[in-house]
C-alpha cells in the first residue's frame, strides 16, 4: 500500500467514492452482463474474433478466410487472419472537460462518464482482453497502458473519478485521439466518452484511427446542454473560464440557445457519422442502463444509432400544470 493509499483509506469522501464504484461494478456485471451475453465486446456485436492482417495464401489454409479485395488488388491470393478474443484491445478516451462537474438538477455528467467507462471496461476485460485509457488534461493527455483484468478496470475508474476536469492546449480530445494512435498496437475498439461541447477539431484524428480500429462514441449530456428554460433573471457561469454573465432568459433567448445547441449537436453527430462511429447517448435525467440496452438492441438489428434520442422527452418539454422551473 502506498503512502497516498494510507492517507486516503479513512477519508470519508474516498470511502464513499470507492463504495459508489463498487455499486457501479455490480450494476454492470449483474444487470448488463446477462442482457448483453454473447457480444464479445458487450456494446458492439461480433462473433468473438476480429479481422487481423492479410497475408499470402499458403497450401492448407481455409479457403473461407480468403480476402478477395486484397487478392484482386495484388493478383496474389491472400487470406485474412483473425485475432482471438484474448488478444483484443479496447481503448477508452475520456474527455475531462470542466462542464462534467457542473451540478444540474439531475446531478453532474461525471457520473455518466464513470458509468460508460465501467460498462465498456468490465464488459471488455474478460478472456484476457486488454483495456487501456487516455484522459484529456492540462497540457498533455494521460495514457494508462492497456492491461487485462477487473482489478485494472477498477484502477482506471478510480482515475476517472479523481482526475480534475481541466483541459488546456496540448491535452485536448484531438490530442488524446492522437495519443491512442501511438499507444494502440493492435486492431481493436476505441470508445470516446465526451459531452462534445467544445469545437469539432478532432474529426481528422478520428478518421485516421478508423483505418485500424472500430469506434463507439458515448455522448453524455444534461438537459441544460440542449435547452435553457425561460426562467427570467439568471446568473450563467462558463465552467471553463469562470466568467459569469447576468442575463434575462426570456422566451426569445431560450429559443436562440436551443437553436445554437441544436446546430452544434448536429455538427458533432455529422462528424461522428462520417467517421462511422455509432453514438450511445446518455442523459443525466434518464436511466443510463436502459439507454445502453436500447443501443445494443439497435446494433444487433444492424442499425447505426446516431444519438438522435438525446433530445427526446426533455423534462421541461411537458411541464406540470402550474409548475415552475427549478
């Protein structure tokens, strides 16, 4: 045990955090593992093996593994090798923007980030498969090497819980994606977890990764990221800069906010579609487990979820009679 562990062992906040992560692990393993049984990586359906490198055909090779596209290009028979489940690598990219810790009516988005990371991590760690993580940060991304085992996933989750929500040039989402390109040695899965509120400057890096990896984008959101209720006089603070504005949020301003949010979200999801990344949309006011199950159901039917359900049934779309916004 390290000195840091000794110092935090009896810290009530640290104990509560460990208890919450333990509960999260139980939710994933008990409620999701059975539902998603049969998906070798849990969230993306597959037969349990991944296509690997192509090589020239040799006598005795199974003709069912012929790679006809490579054969046609080279005029030399090639087969496509496969990578066993135990050799799969999953990389989780966590975008730790300051907006994650903004406490809204339904809590902070960080809990959704933890839930998404736990879901991907625990469902990907079986059979010797390795899970690595890259965290955005101040000045440069943090790379946590890919290793197998549930204990490793627990350590990754503790890093997500403790890491400060702070991003500066050199440690942005685009930088984190480039770090994955250098760290990921094998064909595998890259999962990007973000609220995607910053500029869309990461598309090229994601496209480059697409030459070797599959993607999953987890879009975490709060209802206030999508729509601002007309509450009258309000103080609004930029979580990144700390700047505070005093505004009169009337119907016109609320409508402008909604249009701007819709436009930015459409830009984000269009970029993800161009990269071939399905979108798992999680919102602070909804049951994230149900959203995961619905996502997997759509994927099993051959669909490519694009995150359009992020804006469905906002809590303030159907206010109670005579009710007021809180």
